[in-house]
């Protein structure tokens, strides 16, 4: 992790009111794991499940480890990916677009899965980003309790901050399991969100090229 990069992104998100709602905490990852494990033990027991059963006895441990180390790892900026940036010596001034980036996140309203694909594009200014780093930024912000609209904008602002250009666009097409597996139980619907900056917002041709 580059501490300065993570700090710049976090400050930009806070300034725009896009940071995930958080309260200050000085708990270590291990302390969070232990507390969640204890609380999930109560949840499982309250549901009437037998924690002495060999299939269930490790469930609180698995959930706590999953929450802290995996699906909510993006809540900790210590896990922000190190982003490789290179000077735009080639003078690239056309769109760079990455499609079909896997998005697996968690709905913050019900803590169930959001599953979909992202498309990200930018028009380089003075720097170019390593392509895999865009995927890593998408993954970092997806590893939080999320609403899709905020997730889309967080990726946009992070890339605008790191690349020092407004010319960034993000689109996410996803299935929400809080819709698919509960409530209305609609297994077919998808949600699409788009965040556009710079030329992607002001230039109809550039916007159309990204969205096609």
C-alpha cells in the first residue's frame, strides 16, 4: 500500500460526501475477528442451531474471518492496493477502456451479495495506470457493505484522484440478491449505475463510445 495514495483517495471521497459511513475505531483486525466471532456464536445459537454439530461448530469462526479478511477488507485503507502510475510518454490521448471487471460486493441493507460486472474507462492526461490496478480498485471498494450508486462513484473519484484527470467513466451492471433471494424474489432484474466525469459527461460522442 502507498499511504499517500490511500490518504488522497480517502480525503477526496470525504470532500465529496462519498465515503462509506464509518465511525472511528482503534480495534485491530484480530480484535474485530474475536468480537464478531462471539456475536455470531450468539446469532447462530439464537436461531436454534446446534453449535456442537461438527458442521456448525466452526461457523462463527468462518463468518468472522470472512467479514474481516475478505468481504469487508475494503473498510481498512491499510488494504488499499499499491497503484503503479507511469508517465504518459507515448502521448496517449484516446480512451482506455476495461470491460467485464468482476464485481462481488455486499448490500449494506441486508448483508447479502451484489454480483455483477463493471466497465471503466479514462482518457490519459500526464499519467497512465497499470491495467490490473483498475481491477484492484474496483475490488477494494466492492469489499465493503455497499449501495451500488455509491460504489460506482467511489471508483470514479478514486481514479480521478490518482490519475489527476476528470476524464473517467464507470458503469456497473449487477444483480442484488436482496432482490433475488428475499422480498420480491425477482431472479431476473439487474441494476445499472453510471458515473461520468469530464469529457465523458460533457461530450456526447465520448459518452456514447463508452456506453456502447
